[in-house]
């Protein structure tokens, strides 16, 4: 959709604050009237953008998921798919993360997504030894940590591929559930990057 | 933070300023275009781009000022709590607890610091990022440079994770008491650095265990009925004797309202033992009667109690329920710790002459509860006992009690250890001794000599010692570290060597041997003795002297000793090995010989 793409471009060039309706409409080659036909305001447009991004991410992560695989492999595949998507759509990712924290309407949606991810990560409790007994906040903390690192790399406009962070992130994810040995294994596991056809 | 005149403002003013700034920032955040007319907002009236940018900059500046002010307050609190503790875990826990307490007390500031700052513009986000980086560096102190684990991003991830948890809680309308998260968050924080055992320990640890607040002694005495160090009768006697020095037992009992004469005698005797009062009776008098008066220490304590009681409006006419006891054993323990800080509970018990260490442990816990002693633990070592020191209040009480004999000499080794960051484990001491005996060893070589089998544990230990400034890595190239003692390390190692009694050294040596070989083999002892007495022997010569018939057995034994770093082969040519003891071997052989002068020589 042209207006959403224009929003991403303008926000990445001028910052979210300065991504005005007039600028976005001009970049998309539509009138402001058309913009307001489709969206209530700028925030509505940004929210639609995030909805779109979340849907794409869910689809990509879902496609990478193999229900027969072990918990570690499933988490790894999902994280890899997510990092690949973020690498491909860095500006969109940056905008989504910034706006997801700034908009109260999106915050609720963000919480739902995080809850879902927390539950998936916490399935590691069944994968590890019962005696390991990970801390109660393990999943929340691990997820927060992973998102924080991704956010930091995106915010710093670090051009390194996010996929490179897969092993350290996986190491952090599995550590509370499977222990230091499994975490070390994840850290040195070879990266097998799959490329999804764009579009 | 400073006021207009340059003087430091009081914490209350700082807090008020922060609250005002945050309120303003919240208004700016929620109504970003307040002040613009409806016509401008609807796009009906033109407004210059400059005007909009100025407005946005002003908004950002407001948010940043509020963030900085709130941050300064929380940093001050956390930093004080952090510095008040010893050891990484206790420091982090104390800092975290202080932050959570602050957030509980000031929810608006907490939301601004954690939640709203993440939604602000680039200036605030950048500052936020800097703060997170700083916190990560504090945590990363635990990630040693010589280690491959935990991974490099751990500290950042842990900080972000903890912040994520707080963000989640503070985003809710009713976040509840954040202090309750201390245990779970600490458990999450320490897990990657110290492992699951330490993480479980943090989860179980009581929340107020690391509170940096230390109570003043006299006020603690008055406020803590029936728990060992408080006794209203003691206070009454102090007051009576301060007012009328020279009274005898009966007179003191009368004025203090104590009917039991025997009880009064016991109280007076105990106070005299503690150096609070002295008996000035004249033995030459035809009818000798006790004449009690306060000592200098007693006067000091009485004055301190008077000051604090007045300040807190606690009357000396204490209720009947107030029936504490000034337990002489508690005072003895206090004195022991005052004379030599950083002793473990067992060592305190030994010096205090207590037969039951459990009783001392209970007593220490109680004294810690009163804020008289504090413990620190080298959290890097699992199962390490606490090391005890007096708090400021403990020092005050200790000096107030006075003493009859001069204090024993302090252990230089313990003081140096603590200066470098805490008590050293037996393994750490072994590393120092090995490094002193054989400078330039690599990680593996040291591990072999001190009997540490896990590579990571060895790296962690070496990195910790390096961080403490006791050893340094002098590697200039190649794959292997080259460790040697620093000046501080040499000083400490010398002190340890001089202060370690021979039986202690012997025990360490035997433990080392047990660790290395699994059991103390008499042939090992004999072989060490033989090589020590006659360096440069070959396999066959050693076999002959030790009495081993099989050449294979001799080779295996010597190879094992070489693997443990106790002997080395100095063959430079020819077919025969040339064995001699390494520095570790010499040390071990000497220790064994000290224990059993005949060991290793019987076979010769």
C-alpha cells in the first residue's frame, strides 16, 4: 500500500514527529483528502502500519515453525525468521518499535503480542529438567532483554545484520531453561539462514 | 543538584523539583500541541515550520529535564545502596532494592523514568540508552575478560530484560509493590553470571536482607526488647550512676526500682565486665562496700542514649515488657569482629571460644538485625561463608564498651584480602601461591597445579583475581595467557604465607594432592621425597629408590606427577629422563615432610 510505504520512508528521513500527513500524502502521490478517506489521522496510519507488520511477522514466524521439532529448534527457527524480516525491513522495524512504545492504542496490542511470546518462551520449562526450576520472571526477562538488544541495534542505526545476533540471543533464551551447557552450544551453533521470497 | 546560590539542595527540594518537572513533562507528553490554536491544529491557519520545530524542541527539553531530574534522584539512592555493600551480588541486590523502593514511593517518577522515557524523542532516548549502557557495565563487571561465557551481550540483555519487566508492571494501572520483584529480578540477573544455584538463592533471600540502612546502637538498644543487647535495667543503672556516682549495690537497686538483690548484683557485675562501670570501693575501709561509678565508656554510652532518647522522645521509664539482656557473648562476638574484621562465622566462634557454632550463627544474625554487624559474601564462590565486619553503629558500641586488654594483632593477610575485594577462597589462595612460585603460567597450567578441572571456573577465578589487581596477564602474543602476581598480589601472598600456620599449609597441601590424584598414594609421597632429595634422577633410578618394580608403573606415576605440575622433566638430550620438582612440588613435598618427617625417605 503506497501510503504506508510513504509513511515509512518519510518517518525514516525526517523522524516520526515530522512525518506529517501532508508530507506522507505528497510522497505517496495522493491528496490529503485521500489520506483522510483511508485513515482518521497520522496515528491511525501508524497503527495500521504496525498491524500490517505484526501480521507479516506472524506469518513468517508461523511458516518457520515446525511443531514436531524440539523447543530449542522451534524458538531458534522463529527468532531467525523474525530477525531476517527485521533485517529486510529495518526502517519499518525501527518505526514500529518507536511507535509501539509511544502510542497508547498500540501499547495494548504490544502487550498481547508480548504475552504470546512470553508463553512460547516459557514452554522451555517443560523442555528442561524439572530440577532446574528457572526463575519466575525468566520468560519475561529474556524476552525483554532480546527486544532491548534488537531495539538498541535498530535505534543506533547499526548496519550490522540482526541475524548475527541470533546465537547470542538464543544463548540467552535457553540459559535459564536448559543451562549453561546448552547455552554455550547455541552460542557456537552454525547459522543457517534461509531467504524468504519477498512479497 | 545545586540551587541558584550554588549550594546543594536538600533531598526534599530535589524531590519536589522532580515531581514538578515530571508533572509538566506529563502534560507536554499528553498534550503535545497545547498552546496552538484550534485553527492551527486543524490546518486552517498556517504556522511556520520554525515555530513547530521550536515547539517540539521545547517539548523535548522539558521531557529531558524531567527525566534527568528523576534519574538523578533514583541514581543517588541506588548508588548509595550499591556502595554500602560488599561483593557483586550484594551490591547489585542493594542497588536494585533501592531503585524498587524509590519507585514504590514515587510511582509518577517511576513511570516517567521507565515507561514514558521510552516514548520520548531522540534526546531522551539517547540519554536512556546511556543509562542502560552504564548499568550494563556495572553488571558486566562480573563477565571476566578471560572468559568465553556468559556471551558478550548478556549484561545488556539482563538490564533490558529487567527494565522490560518493570515497564510491563508500571504500564498497568495498579503496578502493585515493585519491591516484591527484588527476589525474582535478582534471580534473573544473577543466573547468567553465577548459575542456577545462585539464582535460586536470590529467589529465597529475604527482601530486606541487603538494606543499606544501619540503625544507631543506643536507639537500637531501646527499640529492640528482649533480643540480647537491650535491657532497660542496664539503661536505668547507667542513668542512676550518672546522677549519683559512688552508690553501692543496694542503693542502686533502690533507685532503679529493682527488688531482687541478686539480680542487681548480676547486672552490675555484667556491666563492670563490659567496662561500663567500675567499682571504686576502698578496701581499707572498716566496712568495705561497693562504690560504683561510670567509666568513660559508660559515660559515653549514657550520653548517647540520652541524646537519642531525647531526639526520639523515648522516656527512660520503659514499659515492663521491655526485658532485653545485654548478653556478654554478643559483646564478645562484637569485640572479636571489631578486633579482626572479615572473619567467617566459624572463625568468629573459634575466637569467641564458643563450642556451638550454631549459637554464634544465631547471634550474628541477631547482631546483623540490630545493625551492629554486617556480612559480605564473595558471591562468586558457591557456598562461601559470610565474612563479618562491624557497622558504624557496631564500631561505636565497641569503642563505647571499652577494653581491659589491648586488642590482638590484626591479620595483615585478611586486611589485604579485603582491600582487594573480599575473602579469597582456598583455590584463589592456591592460585596466588602457585603464581608466586612459578610466574608466567597459563590458565591450564595453573588449573593443573591448583586442581581445578573446569576451564570456565579457572578463567573466572583468574579474571576475578586480575580484576582485584592481584595478578596480571602479561601476554604480549600467542594463544595463552601469561599470569604473574602484581605488587599487591606479592604483598598479599607474602602475608598469607607468613600467617598460615604449618598445620594449615599441610592441610592445604594434602587437599591439593587429594584433589589432583583422587587419593594420597604412598608412592606419590615417596617419589616426591626422592626427587626432592636428589633432583635429576631418571625413571629407573626413582623406581629403584621408591621400590617400584614395573617400569610401566613408574612411568605412569611420573607422568601423573608431571601432569599435576609437581615434577618436570629437564631432559635436554640422551635417552634418560631427568626429573626434578617444580615449585609446587617443592612446596607440597615440604608440607608433607613437615607432617611426617619420615615420609618419602623410608624407601631409600
